[in-house]
C-alpha cells in the first residue's frame, strides 16, 4: 500500500490526495491513470494522475466522493 503524504479538501465533495509513488511519478505521461483500491478485495477505481512531482516521488489524485468507494478513499 502506498503512503498518503497529504490530503487537501478542494470543495465539500472533492479531495486531493498526494501519494508516495516514486516509480509512477518518474514514468507517468499526460492522460495516464492508476487503479486504486481502498484495501484487499475492495473495488478497483481508475483515477487520472492529476499531477506528479518526480523529485519528491509523489503523484496527486483528485477524488470526487460520489459513491461508497470514493467516499471511503476521500476519508483516508
């Protein structure tokens, strides 16, 4: 599991998570996405990589809490 470095509330139901993912931060290209799961056996959610900081080894994910799984992700 990747470590969440920071969480920013952008609006009441939109959250930005900065996640430690050095390999992804280095090789990602515009328009690519990652598959995220809250835990083992949880629903797989495709999220676009909103930003990356290769120097810090982090990627940014913007999550709109619309359903059960995205609300759980935003609550991390």
